[in-house]
C-alpha cells in the first residue's frame, strides 16, 4: 500500500456528484465495520457479564446431582477433552499422510485432482449430515452404540480437510532444492520425507491441529446423535466407550430443553474462552514460525 | 552397504509408498461412504411417498394417524432463510471487507481481524443461546408477537454467523487484485473511494461471489443455532412465524422417530446433501475463476 501517494479525499475541486458518492460510500463502510466490531464486543461482554456471577469452584469440579439438586460441568469438560484428544490422535496420521501423498508421492495428476475435489467436498458438508452418517455407520453398522468413540470418529472425517490443507500448504513452502539434494545424496523417498521434509513443516501441522481442535470444540450437530447426552463422570477408557455430552451438547440441552440458564452461561463462557485461546495459539504460533524462518 | 540391508530399505520404501497411497485414496472413500449411506437411507422413503408428493407436498404431519410427508415448507424455509441472511450479511460483510482490506491502518487490522476470527470460531450453539435469550424476546416485544421464535430471528442469527466467512474471503479476493490497477486508476484522477469501488471491486468480483456462495453453504447447513431460535413448527415460511429448516427438520425429530418417519428424515438429509453439492460445485468454479484459495 502506498499511503503517501494517495490524494486526500477532501479535494475542493471534486464535483458534487463525485464527492457525494465518495462520502456516502465511506460512511457506509465505517457504519458496517462499526456494527461488526460492536457485535463482537456485545457477544463477548454479554456472555462474560452474565456468566461471571455463576462461576464457582463447585460448578467446575462436580457432576450434576439430582439428590442435591446441583449442577456441575466437570463431566462435560472431561468428555470434551477425551473426544478432542481421541479425534486428534486419529486424524493426525490420516490427514498428514494424505497431504504427503498429494504433495510428494502422487504421480497421476488426475488422481490428485479427484482426491483434492473429495477433500473440498468433505469440507463443505454440513455437520448435521456428518452426524447422520456417523450414526448410521459408526453407531449402527460398526455397532459402537452412541459413544464418545463414535463421536470422535465422526469428527475425524469432518476435520480431515483442515489438517490436509494446512499440511499441504506448509509442504509447499519446503524448497525443492532440499528434496533434490537429499535424492542426490542417495536418499530414498520416504527417508527423504522423514528426515528432510517433515521436520521443516512441523509448524504447519501444529497450526492445523490447533485449528482442527478449535473446530471440534465448537461442534455440536454432528455429536448429537453419535456421542449422546450423558453427564456421568468416567476415566478415559470408560468415558470413550460410553455416551457422554460435550460442552456444546450440554449447553444445548441445558438451554433448550431444561431451561437451566445459569449453567448454560457458564458453559458458553468456557467455550468462548477456549475459542479465544485456540485462535490466539494458532495465530501466535504461525507468526512465531514465520519469524524463525526469516 | 550389503545386499540384505538394501533390500530391507527397498521394502520399507515400498510399504511407505503403499501406505501413503491408501491414506490419499481413503478420502475419496469417505466421500463415497457418505454419498452411499445417504442414498441407501434416503431413497426408499422418497420412492414410497412419491417424489412429487415428497418434494412439493405442503403438509408435514409425520406423527399423525394419516401421516403426511411434504417437505416443501422446509425447502422454502431454507431458501428464504439463506436469502435473508445473505441480504443482511452481504452488505455488512462486503463494506467491512473493503474497509479492512483497503482503508484500515495496520493497527486497526491488527485489532479487528482477531475479533473477526473470534466471530468465526464461536460455536453455533452459543449463537443459538444468545439468540434465544436476546433476539427472540426483543423481536417479540418489538413487533408485538405472541412468540419471537421465528424465521426473522433465524435470519439474523444466520447473518451474523456467515459474516466472518464473507469478510475473510472478500478480503483475500480484494488483496489479490494487482496494485497496478489501483495506481493506474489513481493516476488517472479518480480518488481512493472511486478506485476501490469502480476498479478493485469489479476486478475481485469472482472472489466476492465465492464469498457469497460460501456464506450460502454455511447458512443452509447450519442446524443447532437455527434450531434454538426458529421455533420448529412445520409451517410454510413467513417472516414472523415459527418455521422449520431442512437441517432442523432432521435434527428435531430424529431422536424419537421410527419407521417411515425415520426414513423420511434421511430423505430430507439427502435433499439437503444435493443442495450442498450444487453449492460446492458453484463455489469451486468461482474460486478457480477468482484465483482465490479457499481458507
């Protein structure tokens, strides 16, 4: 951008029509950006201000009890962690492997086009459809029942495009000279990828993981029919094989079906903070890596 | 290097390349899996009910003694809702994008862009929740309605939800226009605003169209937020009445459905899927023409 070369708007010589056009559009833009920014601030402040009075150590560290009439979100937090962890562990090799194939191995340009089209299609399918297919395939056909495992497998298919895209982008930044050099020294392809190419694009893979985790945290429609609604407190192995509500599903159930707005606000605030953290991490990490490379 | 070591290395290489081939091709498998499952699950009910009665029937009464399965109300609601969201969200997003891409100083962008990322990252249930608590009651009092949960509330929530994707894709498209266009126009005596709107925006129009189509795809596929604010009655769409979208029709009855009703729900999902595939195809064409990468 050449800031010094721009003529100023308030030139007196402009005819009335042109100056009206300019000023109208400029106020329009200021109005729109103002509305957008105000909207974000309203959402953040509204959620935080309504949620803070209800935050307590108790609500974060207990499970809901009908006997005492208390509500806690610990099971939902744990379920979310189990779900995201499992899905990431599975999606990482799948997505990175596919990206490596597309970028390093594929010889037929046609196959690459087809696979890339498939990945784009996966990225555009709405989550409710993933939920349905996940229910039919994982819960019924593979008889996993409604469990966190079925939920995380559904999320795996959903978030593969994110991992593939970010990995591919960072694979493309590795200079071809590195590859040619490794080949010239007699390295075979996999050896070259493992020792030369992959270490150079760890940053892209990590960013992809953070983005995918952010998407999984916010997902709800795909989990409604695959992961279930239970609020029981479990260890990892029990938790992953039984039905459990994540934070988002719990928010939906508390707000829409039970009218428990206090706990719903607490969950909304937790989700907002998590979303803020994942966004910040992805950005900070990307910036950090760019600096190192320069 | 002795011979056995070399053949060992070769076999590792063969195994690695096979594994990567499988990992690449498996993605096609995922898409096929989704297509096949939706078609197997969705077609029987369409055949049983009759495609015309199903797609153009105006009455949905799945649990009545004489069940009716017409999904025209859902299709129209989805279309109207999406169109409404675009009508509100596009100008807002478009002008914001031009401002951010061309006029805003670095400092402003540094502050505002993370906010827009945050808007993109907020889970849809949170939007639904806020819509339920803030929007629905205010629509009720503002327009004097018995219940504020309506198509109008859903349109506003959807408009907010598609705003970040419209802004971000438009910014990328605007920034992809070569700087010579801008300099040339300025040198010919146009002022900045005229340059942005008469030179740069027309040059970026494919990318901006892609932003709109992306927004359409988001809006038509959104389920949870809409479910919380739209009221979920199977009415023909009308701005201030309780309505049901294609997505919410599936989600709201799935948990207690059985028999033909359940099959019909899968058929609705199939119809939604067909819509999404058409939108995706359009999007791909536009992105290619605009030279903008999908983010």
